[in-house]
C-alpha cells in the first residue's frame, strides 16, 4: 500500500471519551488553555520541547483546533479505531497507556492494527498482561486457526539517542561546575555520533582549556568522537538580554544556567549565563539498528508453532526521510529474515504520519511493505487478507488516493 488517506470524520468522540475517562480530554485542554492565558510559562502544559517538556499529542492537537480551527486528525483516527473494535474487549490498562504522553503513540499503533483486522471481519482477543512474553493479540482466521500479532513502533529516540541522553546527564554537571569555578560565561555545544562515558573527564578539560584561550571557536576532540563549538557571552558577573539567550535554542539536550531577579524570571537580564548544549549527528544506520532491535524483541513475543505476523512502524514522520530511508530499512529486514526468525511468517513495515497534500488537504501518508519469511515454519495461507497484505486490501478508515495524484507536503 502506497498512498494518501483522506480520513472520515466521526460524528463524535464518545468512544474515545469512554476509554480515556469522562471529560479527561476537556479537563486537560482547559488546564492547558488556562495556563496559556495566564502566561504561566513554567507550567507543563505551555512548555515546548525548547523548554524540555512535550505536551500530550491529543491535547496539543486540541489546542490548535481551539485556537486555529485545525482538524483533529489524531483524535478522529483514534475514535474510528475504537468504533471498529466496538465488539472487542480492550485491555484494562489501555486507557492509562493512551493517557500517558510517552506511551500514547505505541498504544495508538497497536489499536490501529487491531482495528484493521476487525474491519476485515476477523474476531480477535487481546492477550492479558502476564509476566511471560506474549503477542499483542490473537486473531481467529477460520480455517487457518489462530494468528498471533505483535506490533512495534520504532522509537525516534532509540539507539544512539539514548546513549546521548545518558552522556548528557553525566557531562553537564562537571562542565557547569568548572565553568562556574573559572567564571566562564559561554555558549558551548558538543556534537557527536558516539557517546562514551569514559570520555567525559578529558572532554570537559579540553573544553575549559579551549574557551579560556579564545573567546569564539570550534575544534574536534582528541578522540575524534566529538565536535565542540563555543561563543563568549559575558564578563564575570555580566549580563545579557533574554532575547540573546533565545537565539540559542535548547533543543532536546540543553541547559541554561543563569541568575535572574525573582520578578523577572524568563524575561529579565541573564547574569553569569552558561548555555550548554548536546547534539547528536544524524546517522541513518543507527535508525536501522533500532529497527532490528524491534524485530528481535517482537520475535521473542510471538508463539512458535503457530501463524505469526509482526508489524513495525518505522516512524519516519517526514516525506524526505521516508523517501531516503524506507528502502534501506526494508533491505535490512529482508537480510535479517534470511538468517533467523523462521517462526515469523511475515514482517509488515508501515509508515503512517499526518501530512498536508499539495491542495492543502490534511490526511495521512500511508506506506506499507510486506516482507515474507521465505522459509517459515508456519506460512501464510494463500489468499489471506490482512492489513498490509500484498494486494493492498483496504484496512484503514478513509479514502486512499494514489501517490501520483496526491503528494504530501510538510
């Protein structure tokens, strides 16, 4: 399947409200709007990733809908999926997972695949939470018996991003302390592809030596693993306007250390500013490693001796990324299935993300790729229809258009 889906808007969101909890969406939205109106810039509901906080996807979408009249694309899809599973008993913890901003996208993906099977007429039952490995749900296929389905969504912060997060937690404290001891007020950015904790002490000394010698510059560390950029900000006990601080985005890994008067927090002059940043250099090979980890983990959760399907969303939520990397990800899975995972009948790669078409229609970019195991212990029966099958059987709620007619833009 390779197209652009224009969704069907549900008449209400009653099913979603019932799962998330009565008025949960409205209460969360009201709290977010109230904080915005009062300009409580440190309130979690108003913090952007620049300030180190991510708002729940549904609440963020509803805020845009309330203020700008934009479509509720994610909420509508969730509602349609719940409606497709109206006769299926959902796990008790599903509401909690969807309310959790960190687990929401993974739970929503599982819901989408399950709803796809339900739309194709298959009864299914979710596996109860147990300590032993198990798939997401079991599908009754009729003459082919039970089908075990496991779903994974590649984490955009997997692999080396997690290494970067751990490295950052250990780097920022000694670097900040040494800068404070030397009264050095600088913006410092460390970039790298590989992050080793053993490098931190020497790297910190390298940075301090460099910024004491020259006010502005850049260099590569002795190990060759890091690139450092730095810019002088102020003399000891000196200040800079907050407008200058905002010129250096914090990004995912960043900290602003400064002194401000209590009644001028977030907008008053910043005294003794130290702006520290960490950035990881983009490396598509690392995303493939994360994808293969998803496959290996999923392979352990399905049942040997039965029919198994694994769904993995590659989570390339931009048109350019998808076009550049999807085929390489497919190739990596093909090579992996050639040497292991014979108990898995097929892997279905998906990439489903919101986008606007050239004629400004808001919908879903949908791409699926069926990758069969060539020597399965239990193979797919001929002619079986399922989400992502080779014939492109419709399984999503909406009208799918061919890519040659509608090309999504960001």
